[in-house]
C-alpha cells in the first residue's frame, strides 16, 4: 500500500513545532517523501514508530514511489495535485498556513523553508523566486 505525503503527515505529531528545521509537519512530510529527508530529523517520533514509517517508505521506494523528483517542476505538480483534491482550510491547518482570498483563493504557507502562496493552479514564491526552477 502506498505511503505518501499525507500518510507520512498523519503519522507525525502534527504540532508544527519546527524542531526539525521545517516550517510545519506537512513541510517535513513533503521533504521526507520527495527528497528522502531523514525521518530522524523529527525528534518527536518514537523509535519503534519511526522504524515502521521507514519500512513503509522503503517498501514504497522499492516500488518506485517517493524518490526525489527529477526537477522542482515535479515537486510543484505533486503539491498542486494535493491542493486540487483537498479542502484549503484543512490543508492550511495541517501545514500551519493561512487561507487567503486575494488575489485568488489559496494558502500562504512555509514550505521547504520558503514562503509560498499555493493556489489550486500554481505556486508563487513570495520572496520573488520561482519554485519551479532548480
Ligand atoms: S515534523 Fe517537525 S514540526 Fe512536526 S513534530 Fe516533528 S519536529 Fe515538530
């Protein structure tokens, strides 16, 4: 069974404490899934639970899931896929972000250590950079 960003997120403490260096548990789950960021960076998951999570990640990777995308474009598309399927208010709550309605409906949140406005159609880096480059 697939073990993806939302599954990882559900297995995290969901306190958005930031001790992992990410802006939220959702950002951490994304980094674990998309970049193979080490689960050990979250100090609040018990060793037994972390081992179970890692086993599920490893099984998924053997099936070709969760590897680092070939480009940032794929990471953005993966994020947008989630945003098209989920309620924005719920995503904002999960990610420690804020729902905004101007200039269009979306969520302003910290993701992979940067501030972004994520709508259902695109991601805008609020610092002026492009999340699709790199
Ligand atoms: S994933 Fe990061 S933000 Fe979430 S509980 Fe762990 S250390 Fe805190």
